[in-house]
């Protein structure tokens, strides 16, 4: 017996498009074969009418209108269009966090000094202000010197680390040595004059190396703090490392008990190494005996991360800390105990970094993920509100090291700061993320430096304490920037780019596509391919690329 079938007809589908310009790419083919298609369709409909009666139904309408991925509303789109990012008009501006306009039309993007005005100096006529004006203010030159901005890549090491770079530190006595730490806990030492001389120590930490500091009197000893809960002391000549502090002696006891160290600094006058963990406690170590001093002190809200520490350059008793409790705090190390801070500086969000000014220590510079750089001109005056708030793009989601605005240690006027930018800019059709040099006194953008080959974000930047050199860490690579026309540095080091072989997961023996932990491999491969494309164009230049 033949199977029985139900008499039915499929409903017609009507496709509505948002505009007449979005026509089908196969329109010409439809016109060519349109006649044959219509005759076949008419014959099929005649046969169906003879055999059975069709059931009439309402047509189904499918809309191809534009729908925003952010707010899920039709009529607009958000995301990258070429090299330009278009944000959702229904959300506040991504840059200044204020409603009423988009990031492209934000006035702070056109001019960084928009809305920035120096706070009036409040004359309190107290003895502290008098001493400051007579002894400290006179040492700061009233005229801002001409800045020498490092704006060209002199040399670079591509894929130097196996994971993204988290911190950089210049050698205190050797101008050509740069130290770097990465997400895997490795410590790299690179001579950017003799570019082939480099070394990576992979047995010091087992997790993120968050910060590094040199011994104040021994330039071959470097301290490091890591998310594995240890503070290490490494001899750069022998490569041997010892553990000074281990906050997790019993190993992994769950995420609620695992302690990680983030802030680190050295008080050279007192001979103390200080570190802070993710539970809000401060730990002190005597660098002469490498012994722990006393018990940990709670300096921020309990169970909140202390992101940074900085000792005052002239007053060894003053300490500046910042953390996830939305506060930056000033402490007197002579009476260091919970709740005894001299002043608490409140922020709207997490404080990523806080630094005293490098020469006089009279100013404070903080960075927060609310896209604000805040400056206090005097630690002796009213600190309820900052002297200036500079709107700058450094709010990010994940897979990046935190952005930190830092002072130029060579600037006698204590006004130049450097920080990487998160929002990309369209430069000749390429989305680039510049490194910004900002005047802290006015909020003006002094310079923005970029290289067409560096399309990745550069959150880690360090200015040389003695020379006009900028070191930047982008993904797994390190770049050395120098000013254009600096003949002295050009003679010292040849313009070289070293491409290291990948020492991370090779992916062999795996099924399917290997997904990177933070997509560092893809970013560096992109840079390497662009270098190869430009190698033929720059053959006449004094630039070499080596493989190691």
C-alpha cells in the first residue's frame, strides 16, 4: 500500500530590507534565469491545483533591518567599520562616560584639555605651606622646557615573552638594559644596544609577575612580586633566585584563600622592601637581612586588592597606596596601623596606580578605569578634589595589562606624563592605538606616537630615567622608541627588529583550533607579517631584521 501524504502548501516568505541599496548580490543571475524559473513555478502550481486544494495561510515576514549588538534595538549598528569604531548612540559616551553624544563626537576626544582648568591655590597660611613655598617650590623651574619626545621605533624584540608583558623596569646604572615581566611569571633581561644579548628566566615565578624593583645599593639584585603569592630576590649575574615571602605555604586552598602580591616598592632610607596583597595587607621586609618585619598591616578595605605602592622621593616616612576599594591613601610609616592613614583620596572606580611626582614629591598622579587621570598639585593643600581631571581612553575589558599614567623622571617641571591609549584611531585606513604624552599642568596632548606596524594595544610604557628613550610592552613584544634626529642614540644602536621563535604552545597533537589564553600569538604574528611586507620598501634604510 502506498504511503499516504497530507495535502499542504508552504507559506510564502516575504523578505523586507532596511533600505533599497541592500540588494541581493545574485540579482543579475535572477534576471537571466527569471523566465525559466517563472514557467516552472506556474506548471507546478497548475499540477497542485488539479490534485488537491491548497490551504491558504498568511505569509511569514522576515526582517533584515539593522539591529545593534549592544542595546538590541533596530535602526543602528555598533562596532568597527573599517578602522573606525562606532559606539551605540543609546549608551553613554565610552570615553567620558557622559550621555548625550557618541565617542566620535566627544569633545574630549578632539581636545584632551577640554574642561580642564587649574584649581585655585588656597592660601591656608600654615607652616607646612610656608616651608613648601620656600624650600620645594623654588626648585621647580617656572618655565616648562622643550620636550624631547621618543617618536620612532629604534629597535624591537617580537615574541620575546611567551605571554603578554605586565611590567617594565630600566636598569639603575646601565642605560642600555631593560627588564620585563610577563603573565607567565618570566623575567626578561635585554640589552637594546647589543640587541642580540637577551635572556629570559622562566623559573622565578609560576604566575603573573606584577612588579619589579632594584636593590637601592646593589644593581645586580632585583626584587619581584607575583600573583603566586611570593616576593623573589634574583641575582642578574648568576640567574639564581630566592624567595623572601611566600603567602601560600600550603599550596592551593581555593580561590577565597589564595593570596597574590601586586604593589611593590623599596624604601631606600629605611632599608625596607614593602609589598601589598589582594586582601588589603602590607608586608615589610628588611633588605639587609631578608627577614620579614612584624605582622602584616591592613592598609585598605579587607579582602580588596592593593594595586600599587609608592614611597615619597624626599620624605621616607610618607607612603602612597591605591587599591580596589576606590581609594588612594597617604600613610606615615612611623605609625603604620589599620585606619591611621593621613589622608584618603576617594575615586569613583578602582585606582590602578598612584605616584608622587619624581623630584619634589609634592604632586600626586592617579589613574582610574573611569577614563580619568587625576592630578593634585600639592599634597599640603586641600585634597578633597583634584586640581585637574583629564579625560583619557584607558578603560578596557580583559586580556590587557592595566593602563598606568607615569611621570617622566627626567622632566624638571614635573609636568610630562605618558600613558597608552585604548580607543583606536583611523590612520590612513589602519586602526592604531597611540601612546600619549600629556602635559599635566594644562591637560594638553603634547604628542601621540605610533608606528603603522604596531596595531596592538600598548598598555605598559616606561620612560628612561636618564635618556630620551621610551620602552613599551605590547602583547609579547618590547619596542624601544627614540626621538627623531637623535644622532647619539642612532650611533649607539643599529635600527634592528628581532623576531624570536615562538616558545609557547605549539598546538601539535591537538584536535581542532587552538585558542590562545589572551590572543597574544595572533597579535604578534600580525606584526611579523607586516614587517615582512615592508622589508622590501625599506631596503635602503639602515634597518635589519634578525631571527633567533
